[in-house]
């Protein structure tokens, strides 16, 4: 023992000296690098993501910026010259699961996290072909794949103060030195034996890393956790169910609607102890308003899907919270689907914008929800300003703006032991996690989404830790019109589409708006550029596999604009291909078997990063 | 370091060292007996020994297969492998691709031991008899049991062919992928 302790001491001394040396050298190497991008990334206060998110040369968080607009003002690629766009370089990840999430670009380096096994790659953008600078392999447990509901995806990383933060599927959050690829800290947050995984992209605000759990189909109790960015230690955790003290509901909680006021609603709106296994996971997107100092995120579906096993409103699932990032205290909550009947998670991204409405400026958040409604909500109070269907909807009649409550449709209410047919939208919703973009230039939201209905039967289910807790037999089908997907430019003020593109398959990729050009991908593998104003198809490129990745834009060290996206079919619908499911069972992939049999004949699996530029490949 | 401690450490080192260096020439190693272990591959060194052909005790037994169907729902197997075996989180069971083999004893091992890419280990958590019933039902999803004994139409939403109408022509497979 003594010898080991001595050795550890010696190691620490050596490591300490090495660190001191590297620390001493750092300013020198910074000044040696002359390229504008690296100076931009590394100089002083600009290491703060609050500043970096405003630089359109870089892309330092999944949603591009705190407002989650996925908008870049880079204007080198235009509707006129996008036809000359070609491949600059590619990279095979060697992973055949679904590739969600965008790569990041910080300074002269691009970072990419793969689906399980969650390898983090750094690419040197200053060299031809962007060779690998380093790679970090967290070696997540293979067993974690058995409790990941919807393929073994990862939705990306976040950069702050010299570190890359990301989650591994087996429930670890990591801080990796952005320059060297060395581990700074690793924090184990979930237990796969309780069905808990992590797939979401962290957000970093004021020295805290915000992460949430996945496992809404496994009877997990959802939470958002704030970790100290320097140490990885938990600063606070806010659960989505249970007593107010666990949900961090206190005197500063001022929800707009009566139905969200009362003591311990996270217990009293559930039968018995069901809140302990009630879901409300936090696997989607976070936004932040620096001026109001409010963090926004959504809570997922209540568990199980069979609603008869959980009478009540099931607070605080299927809704959205505004919280103080410092303390975690809840400021308001709004429930998009009280007593959710259809697996309509409330985790979709919230785009923050200031809109001119009714003669004044309103600070709003916009959410295209699973339940088929596009919400415009006052982000300071949680008041619903409008909720407009953006696909054919027959399972609700919109929102009663007085009570804030979703108006249900009796004949579409799911029942245990009874098949309710043609419920629109289906469980994956009018839109799932695939993030939309917002252009302050056009004032339009660019929404990649689904046109899917379903037959639903609730079935009795027992909670067995580490196994699915769903209790439903579901079969999806194409919505009205027969096309299973749309790409829609939505005018949030007029409450109607400006233009719309029909796609054969659900559009499960993210959207990017780079000045006047909008990018998205299809499950067939087409990567498309369309005119932001008209929707006219300007350019397309056939990738090797279906696209569910999230495109992003950056300025390379050569000063030119680049567009990057990952191809690699998978995710919830694409698992039909990536997990080789058998569509003769209409419930394969938890409902997709009935309508995506042709996807297996259309694309094959395989993860690949594509980077495009005007004149690339010539 | 006290003299006593020094002596103790020396003694321990000597004892452990003796065990480490022991060569046993007379006794047979434990594995000398011919193995009856479940094989997950047809590839064997030298001349192949026959692959065991243990059958599910419920292969021809309607009650056992029906119990298997009930347990497939009750233990949430359907949540991962699909209501009719089309797969979701876990692989499809109704097709003719068997990562760990479709012999009854291979499926028994997969359920009991679990598999490293996500299959939980049910051994010790549920009775072996129920595992055998599940084995029979899993085989029926791919048409590998007697159609006379297989379960029939679901009481719930129809999402695939009834098990007793799945043609039993598929070959039993030893793991191949």
C-alpha cells in the first residue's frame, strides 16, 4: 500500500510538472498559429460559449446558438452558386447505427461524436483531407444497447472553455480536452439496469453542463442535471416527477395556468407511487435566453404508453420548463400533452426569437410539437400565444387559450384492450427530435417532419426494471396524401406554411438555414439545398446511406464556407434498416414495420461524414 | 517495518510463490471430460463433434407454447423483439437470421445467460421451465415448431401472421453472424 501511495504521489508530481510545462507553453503556441479561425477560438474571453455561439464561422453547440436557430449568416454559398457545390472530403465512422446530431467546429478543428460506441473524433481542418488529429474512445458498455429505445444514437457534443462535453450511451458525461483529446473528467450519471441511458447533446451555460437522461420506454424517472464544467460534480438535479423539492419547485415558480399550480403535483397527478417510474426523461434539446437568464427544455412522455395505468395529468411530463441555470429553480412550466395518450413527448427544440405581434415585440419560443401543434409561447411567462396545427390532426382540437389545456377528441382516446384506428399524428408525432431551423432574414421556420397516423391498442404491462415498460401495440401508416414526410417553411405569424415539399419518407434529418439556402436530408440519402424564400430545389447530392443527421455550416481556415452533414440511416424509424428488423411484423421498431418495409429496399446502413463546398471535388 | 511483519510477508510470498509454480502432472484438468456445452458455431478444430440436438420439451406441446406466448408478453420480451417477433431494440425473431443460433439449447442459453450487446440475462430471475416455454414460443415465431401445437390468432391487434400459420420449413441454424 505504502509503495502504491508513493508511486501515485510521484505520478502526480510528474503529471503536475508536465501540466505546468504545457501551461507555460500554451500562450506561445497560440501566438504562433496565425489563421483567423484559431485566433477566433482561443483568444481570451472568446472561449466562452456565450460569445462563440455568435460567431458564424464556428459551430460550438448542437443547435448552433443558445436560441437554437440553426441559422448561419455565412453567405458565400448562395442560391446562384450552390449548383457548383461538391464534396470537399469525407470520413467513414465505421459505425452502422443511425447518425443524428451535427459535428462541431471550433477554431481549426472539427469534432464528431459517433453513435454507440460514442467515439469522439477531432479533425485538423488546416490540412488537406482534414486528417484525424486525435480520437477518444469511451468504451461504453455493450449492454447499454439493450435499453436504448430508438437505435443507439447520439445527438452531438458541446464546446466550452477548451473542452468538448458529450454523453456516452451507458450514462456517462465526459469532458475531453479539445486540444489534446485527453480526458478531463468522467461522471457516471445513470444505471442501465434501471433502463437509463443518455443520448442527448449537452448545453453549457455559465460554467455548467446541462444533461438529461433517456429511457422513457423503460419506466425511468426523468431528470435534468447541472454539472460543474470544471469538476464534473453535480451542482443540482431537477426531476420531472415527484415532490416539489425534487422538481426544484419553490417560491419563484410562477406557471401561467391554474392547472400547474398546487403542492406536489408531481405526486398527486399520479396513481400511488407511479411517479417513481413515470418517465418525463430529458433526451431532447435545450435553449437559453441570456437576457432573461432562463434555461428552457422539454420533458418526455409519461410511462407506460398505456394511459389507463396512470390516470391523472402526470405532471411534469410531456411539457416544458423554464429554469434558472444557476440554481435550477423552476420559473414556469407548460404541459403540451396533459395525461399524454399517444407517446407525445414534449422534448422538441424550442427556438427563441423576438416577434412583432399585435403591435408590439414579444419574446417568444416556438415549438413544433409531437402533438401536431406549432406553439408560439411567451418565453418569459409561459403563456400560449398561438397553437396551430402544422399537419392534419384528428387527436386534438387545438389548445383552449384560456386554460392553456389541449382539447382532446373523445373517439381517438386510446383504450386498454381496444384498437383505436387512424389516430393522427402517430406516436412519433407530427415531428420528432429532428430539429427545425429559423431564419431571422425570412422570419420563417424550416421544419423537417412526419405525416404519420396510427392504430393504437393499450395493453397491460408490468414494470420489470431494465425491460421495456410500454404497454401498447402500435402500427403506423402514412397520413393523408400518402407522403410520409414533409419539409415545411412555416410562417409563425400567419400560422400557415409559406411553402412545403412532400417527401416519400419521414424527414428525420435536421434543418440548416445558411443565409438564403436551406439544407436537409432524406431517408433515401439525398442531401438537398433549397431556396429559403421559395423552396425551389437548387442542388442535391446522393449520399451513401439515408440521412438523419443534422447539417451545419462553418468557415474553414481557408476562409471559405463549408456545409457538413452525416449520413447513416437509423434512429427510431431507420432502425428498420440499421437493426435489420422484419417488417412482416407491423409493430417492428415499435410501430414502423407497417409502413417502412420499402425503406429496406431503398437504402443500406453505414455512417459517413460529408463536407461540401462550392467547387469541392473539382 | 517490524521484524514480525517482515517474516509474515516472506512467508506469504513463499506460499503464494509455491502455488504459482506448481506443476500438476498426474491429475486431469477439469475440462478433460468431453464437453457438452452449447456451441455457437459450426467451426471446430480437427474433426467436428456432432452439434447437440436438444429439443425444447414444448416443441410439440400446445400448453407449453401458449404459456411461452403469455410469458413473452408478461416479461416484456415483445417490447424489444416486437409483438410478432419483428424486432425493435432487439433483433427480429421471426426471420431466418440467428446471431446465436436457433437450436433450442442455444436459445435457452441466450435467454438464460444474456448476450453482451443488450440481451438481459434472465437466468436465476425466472424458472428454467418458463425459459423452456419461451424457447418453444420463440422458435414458433420463425416456424420452427409443429404447426399443430403452435398458438393461434391473437386476442389483440393483428400485426402479423398467427404462429400456427407460419410454415415450418425453415432450417434450424447454428449461429452464423
